[in-house]
């Protein structure tokens, strides 16, 4: 038996969202910030630029967590890698290279509590009952999900989407029932949710965070003709067509900088100095 004090009930932390086995903690201020960075930390807190942390309660249900993201755990927690042999590992490694996600999502079971590494990005919780056809994620977005959810790979169905879509050749797709936690560049209050019914959503830029697997993703000219696209200076646009849902960031989000991705970028910058 264990008891945790001064964590989810601390004066500097709040529970932003919760569903299923997951809770999203938000740290209001960086209380250990050195005096030299106090001004920057103050304005970041005013802008709600905070550290966020995902908490998993295993007594609710088992979870799958992105590789390397577990920070600490307490209680009766058991972890299995989900890889039985070297061939299975190579298969998962290939999937990782294709989707730009972690090669392995360890399976945690038991009755304990798990805290994941704090992240700079926002954390969104999804109920997959609202995504009956599955949800496709952009690169580096996956953080954790219920063990009842299956992780699959979907490929681009058209040459245009593969070459010009800026979403890669392959993406991770979550299917089944349960809950998922994903990284996002904007808070939930700013997230635009668009439900399509035999219609099309056209986006000029990299703004889609996740979309239904039932939607057809293509890249098309912004105008009726190529000449019209050139004259309007809009060029090629990402198009999501069919029936389903799209989660959209309202402003330029850039690429989600997951923990692994950010570490790789920092290491590359140091090597280039």
C-alpha cells in the first residue's frame, strides 16, 4: 500500500483533464527557476506555457506507453515489452522508422500509479468511442493509450499526399475501444473540431493534429486549375474528404516536438557547433 502527498493536490499543480486511466497534470509555475530566468518564467506562466505530465492509474485499466516516457511508478506495477523475439523487435523498429513514433510501447499492468516524463507540449485525451473508424496521428504525437487499443500503420493512398502532404509516407493509427493521450501544439480550449459528412476540408499548411481513418487524405491544387493556384499564390493544399473528424490547430503549430525528437534536435545542434 502507498500514499502520495503534495502531488496532484499541491498548490502549484492542477488536474487539467481526466478520462479512463489518465490524468493530465499542469504545473502553474517553475518554482525552482534560477533568478536569471525569473522574468521569462513569469511571462510563460501568464501565457499558460507550462510543463505538463500524464498520470496513469493502473487500477482502472492496463496501458501502453511510448518507449522511454516512464518517469516513475509506485505500487504493484508490471511491465512487459511486447517484443517476444528479435524478429518482432525488427518489425516494430521498421514501423517506428515509417511512422516516426517509438518502436515499442511497453505494456503496464497491475494496481499502481505511473507518472510519465513532463513535456512542453499540450496533452489531449481522446475517447476512441468517438472515433469508430480509428484515429490517425501526426508524427511524434502518440504518448499513451489503453491496452485495448491496437496500434496500426496506415500509408498514403495517393502519390500527391505522399510527396507533398508534409505528413510522411506512413502514420500511426489507433483503433479499438479505450482512451488515448496524444501531444498537441495547442490547448484543448483552442482546438478546432470539424466533423465532415460526405464533405471536404482543405488546409493550407500543417495544422491537422489527428483525423479519422475513414477520411481520404490527398494533396490538391487550391484552385480549379493549376494556373488559378499559381495566381492566388496558395499552391497545393491538404484535403481531407469523406465522413469523419479532424482536429485542427488554429494557428501555425509546426511539428510536435516530442521528448525523443527534441533530444535528437538538441544533440544535432551541439554537433554542428
